[in-house]
C-alpha cells in the first residue's frame, strides 16, 4: 500500500481508505449496508492488515450510529489509524443543527468524539458548502478546534471550485490553517471534477480524496441494461443518488468495464478502482464494503494494472465536453496551463480536432 502526504500537510495517508457508510444501517441508511458490529470489527482488522490507515465516517451516516460502530471497532488500535469525520448536513429540525456555523461545528465535534470514544479526530471535514455562513467563521472555528487539540487537520467536501479557492485564500490571508483535503465525487461515469476541483486541489495544496468511487453502487457490474440492482442494495431499493447525465452512455461504460474485467479475470469494481487509482491528481480513494469478501476484492484492485489501451478506451468514451473557458484555453493558451490542468486540456484539444475534421 502506498502512503503519501495529504495535500500541503505532514499527514501520511494510505492510497485507499475504509469508509463507514455501510456501518449500522439505521435512520434512513438501511439500504446502505446495515453492517453489524462483528462484521465492522473484521473489516477494520482486514483494512489494517492490508496497510490501510485511513478510516472515514460522518455524523450523517445512520445519524451518528456509524460513528458509534467505528468507535467500538478502533479500540486498542487508535494510534495506528487516521480517523476522519464530517459535519454539515441538517441533523434535526433545529436550524442550528447543521451547516458550517461555529455553533453547529462545536456541538458536532463533541458528539462525534463521544461516539467515536476518542479524544481527537485526525481530519475533520465540513460536509457541504454553507453559503449562509461567513467563510471566516468556519475557518476560525476549525482553527480553534486545532488549537484545542480536538482535531489535527480540517477539510471540506462537495464544494465548488470557487468556494474551495475562497476558503483556502481567506485562511492563508489571515494566517490561519487552510483545509488540507477535499472529498469529492469522481468516477469514470461522472468526471466533472476534472473541470476545476481536481486541478484546484493540486494547485492549492489540498489533497483530493474520492468518495463513493463505485458510484454509490452503480458501478458494481450488477446494474446494466437488463437489471437495476439487487434487492436490499442502495440502487436496488431506489436510492436517490447519483445523478446520471446519460443513461445510454452509462450502459456503454458498463459493457466496456465488464469486457476489461473479463480479460483480466477480475471484478468490475476492481477495474473501476484501478482506473481511478492512476488518474491525475487523485490522492486517496474511500472504499466501502458490506462484507470481508467485497473489501478484499476492492483492495486487490491495488495490484491490477490496466493497459494503456484499456485506460484510453474508458477515457475516450466518457471524456467531458470542453466547456468555456476550457475550450478557449485548450485552443489558445494550452502552453500556459499548469501541469495539473494540461492532463485534462490535452483531451479537449484532441476532441476539438476530431470535431473539426467532421465539419
């Protein structure tokens, strides 16, 4: 397992992390997993044995019950682990029980620490952008938590590019610790993070961590033109996320993933994770599994190396349309782009050349 510094920090994290959204399975998260304490303990042990040191949770998952399960599983192992949690989603009808305000953050951290049975959280995320709260308030609160020893580092999740840049810029301008990581959604089907978020993270020194790399159950190989997912699973029970922009393109992607998986005698999830692992600007990937078998299969993807042809086949199918100003920059100022941007701009240049030849 590879370890690297997360963003512009001194925190070494494994390439893969274990996510806990399947833990507990209560309060609306029944179809996300419903993992018992016994199985959770085994998953944590398996992850540690395979070199994973990141363990990710949130107060949202099963309304805190996932944190309780993780807290029981990490006893006597805490020093080996990097624990991350999050706050921000509305947890009750109380208007102050959500968002990125000082009141919610300070209340949330105390509750999470109690549920996790730990004195500190290594990496604490704001789970969503809160445009109603001054960014300075959020930044100062997170820095206060660092000073109090309740968290070591902080990050953000599901921010837009401008919100990420604004948060980082205001923190640095006021001599405060900026976020060291962002958690974002990114799969071979949903590559919008390539537009701004992935290169922005690289440029700002903010680590890019990918949540739900299998598309919240879409990219397991169990969903295609002929079936909609197994009963009891998120997608099989009508889970609302994620948004699919083009169903026919999605089905074509599944066909390609299955073909590649067959060629390597591996599972579709392994192909997806192997593709993600080598994508530019991706620092860590959060895995989530319901069973030891699933987790082992996911971790085994670390040894899978796709051919350049296989990678290009996936890339060419799901390449993003070059939106403005990216098409303009690809045409007129490609050589002025940073390396974190060029890896994407070059595909826009190729796509525009193909279209030019068709006109």
